[in-house]
């Protein structure tokens, strides 16, 4: 049975739904944030934000927008992990912590195996890792490891791009031995039959670094075939972005204050809205692990939907189940790049985010706030 508390004291579920509707309906500009939910939960949350003429934002939108900014302004070559697994003869991993961002990466990409399709099938796969963290240096036997911190990765990609294109680099900063190694790497990429970059914005890569990487992919595609696999951000971000796209035409950080969707990564960033006082009530959704809000303001009226054990001491809390754990969930699959059904691994009667939001919505007036 689901539980609800108000400032730490137990409250009946029906009363909790009414109280949540009251808090959000009274706000001049309510915020639906966190959005750590499956696709049905995201759909319900976005519909609620529209009804209330508020805004919605995902807790990992900074990471997902780093990729989207490049896709929108420059363009991007991408494929699925499964395609890279069976075809890629050269795989370039970019950045630290990739095995933490996607725990099944090494197994899914089968980096220690040869590709199975194409004229190069059976040829040992070449793996290059630019800037892994210390725990990942020996993760792949035979991989070429290029040490670099986050600040150096963009510059390294720029040098690689210059050498792939046969252009000179600053000889005062790169000695002859290092340049020889860089040229060997550039030649390995140029000789690829099907190459693939793998990265995660959530590992700390910014939009400029991702754009430099995609520019290198574009240059390589002049003479061979290269693409990329991006590792999605946490808390269901990829599925939420897809849902937001087909419902509004925009990703998270979108508002309905004028009666129609407007996307602005600065105006509708959750922490900024709360800390500035522009958002005067918030619904926080973090169904995967109960991650807390990142804003510093502590007095905003708050409704929290999170799993058991993640109840905040302040505000209204309604317990929800964990997608793919306590209930079946539709989520974006990293392996295939498409939506898939994840069956519950530990079923319980905890309600879904969609169920709770629908119950809140039933208590919200059809008349939008002023």
C-alpha cells in the first residue's frame, strides 16, 4: 500500500492527492521537475504542466541538451549499440566513467570480439579510449589508451581532426614522437571500414567537445564510414525527451505560461526558476532512485513523488513505484535506441507515477490559473 506524508506526518492518499492539487493549482507559475519517470509517467507529468500553465524540466536535462544542442546546430551521425556491436571494426571511446554511465557497455558492444558483418567480419576490433578514468584503464585488453583529463579531451579531438585532414599542428606543443603516435591513430581511423565513437555527455563532456567529435566524424565520412553511439543520461532522460518531443515539439525546459509550449534552456531551467522565485510551487518526480532537487531555496511549496525510503522531511510526499522494478515500464533501451517494455523485477502494489499524477489531475480544476 502506498504511503503519503505531509511535513513528515502520515496523511491519507486521497487527502494527499487533493493537497497536491491545491498546492499546484494555487501557484502563479508551478514547476513540474525531476521527471525521473518512465514514458507513461512523463506523458502524465507534461499534461499536468500544460493544464497548470507551468513548466517542465528533467533532472538530467543539462546532459541531454549538450547532445541536442549539437544535433540542432551542427548535425550528428549516430547509430544503435547493436549496430556498432556487429559492424564496427574501430571503436573510439571518449571520456571517463563510461562503464559507470552504462554498466553493460563492455558486454553489449562486445569490444573484445571481432565484428560479425561486413567485408571486415572476423578481423580483430581496434579499440581506442581517450581519457578513461583510472578504474577503466585496463577494462579492455589490447585497447589503446590515451590519457587526458576532461579539459584536454576537446583539444585532443581537435588535433586528431587536423591530422586526419592532413593539416599541421603546433610543433612547439607536440613533440615528434607524440605526433607520430597521433598520426598512427589518425591512420587507424581513416582505415576503418565501419568506425564508431562512443560518448556520454553525463561523463562531463560539454557541447563544444561533442561538436568537435562530430566534426571529426564528418571529416572521416568523406572517405570511409564513421558514426557514433551516445550513452543516454540517467533517470529515463532519453524516454522523457522522446515523449516531450512528440507531445510539444520540444525537449525538457519547456513552459506553457502563454498557453502554448515554448522551449528555452535558460528560462525554464528548474533550479533557476525556483531560486529566482519565478516558480512558486513545484512537483518533483524522481521515481528511479529518489534523487533530491538541486535548487537551494528551501521554502517553495513542494510535492515529491519518490520511492519508499526517499521521503523528504518537508512538504508533501507520495510514494511511487520504481519503473522496471516494482511495475512494468516503457523506457528507452540503450541497446536498440528505441522504446521497450521492461518487466518488473520485484513487483509490488506501489502506484506508478502516471497513476499518481492522474489522481492529482482529477482534483485540478479545468480552469487554468491566471
